């Protein structure tokens, strides 16, 4: 990690994807927020700076972003970005897929201590992304994931801030953990990946469900079913940029300025007026993370 966190950058693997950024969509009628993105990861044939990302987002009706960390370096970058830009708030955490590596190196407690320090900063408004991932991590890493997840839950409660959950192929275990140890007051399922049954459970427990561009994918009927049963005051929207670019741009670089593509799709699925959905999502985001102006 460089001494100046602003100099930190990662690059997404290019592969054979179309690396051009899609054209800007029609701006939203009411400004909203991208509540989960990774802008330290540069993508595309002409990577955008943070300032360029935020300016392009503003032109599309995106008033701000929640920049999420996944290890010590990206969490420090996220906190620095939030402290430096009034349109950015930060989430900081050790990602569940990173937790086993820290544990194997004997550094998990140290890493969580760094997250604890960063979480005290005024524009760090969430612990995230944390949770459980049974897709990428084998049985040998699950103990570290559980230890890390429960430690992050405790940090969100300690600092009185929200928590963003990463849940991949671990629905029952995540819900059980939250019920057993007690969820933070404001708990968000980032990039919700469950079905309508899980959505009902989450909503009944007072959690928020954040939908990303993959809700537009042909094989994602479970997400559309989940959206249909989620109370309007529990809906959030995100990009998870640079990943999960919505149809018709799937596979190309994603960025906060593309939130309108996903949100228009969601309004159509819900049979809602777009401006009404924007107002609701914007209000929900501020309820979870607080004002971007504060």
C-alpha cells in the first residue's frame, strides 16, 4: 500500500471482453445513490479516474456512491476517497474470501483491528463487504470466514453504522449467524442473490435488499421474484462496479453512471413510476447510511 492511499489502484482482468464503456443512459428524473461499488478497480480500455467516475455519475442522476472495501488496502482507499470527496461514503471490511488468507498468515485479528480504526472515521458509514462465501472458499477456510463475519458484525454495532453483507451460496448460514449473534440495526444484503422466500425472511427481520445489474440477466428470475416481494422501503440499488454490468451491456465495464439502466428495469418489473421508485430508493439509502452532506 502506498503511503498516500489515493495512489492505490487495482486492475480488473481484461480477458476477451468488450472493454469500451457503454454510452451514458438517459438521466434519472430524481437523483439516487449507488450504494455499493469498487472504484479503486480500474477497468476498460480507457480507465476512469475517481473524479471522472463521479462526474459522469452525476450527469446520469447519481448523487453519490458508497465505495466498498474488501481488504486492508482497499478499505484504506475507500476511507480516503470518502474523506476527500463529498459525493463518496465508505464501507470497510475484510472480504470473506480474504479472511482465510489473513488467518493463515496469523494476521486476521490485526486486519480486523485496522477495520475498527477506519470505521471510526466520520464518512465511513458501513462495515462491508463482509459475510460468507461457500462458492470460492473450501471447507478449510470456513472457520476463518465465520470468525471474521462475527467480528465484523460486532464492529458495525460498536460504531453504530450499517453493515453490507456478501452472501454467495451461503444463504442459510448467513441468516442463521445474523439471528444467533444479532444483526446490526441497519443490515444490507449487497447484491442480493437469494429468492423470494429468502427476501421475505430478510424483509421480515428488517434487512435491506440491494439489487445490482444481474437482476436484468435472463437466468436471474429468482432476483426478479425477490424484488417483487420486497417492501418498497427495503429496496436499494447498486452497481458492484466494475462488475455485473446490466443488460444490454453485460460483460462491458460497469460504473455508477449505469445505475439508471438497472433502476429503469426494476421500475418496469414493479410496475412503478420511475420517479416514484427513485425517490423511494434515495430515501432508503439515506436512512441506511446517513446524509452524504454530513
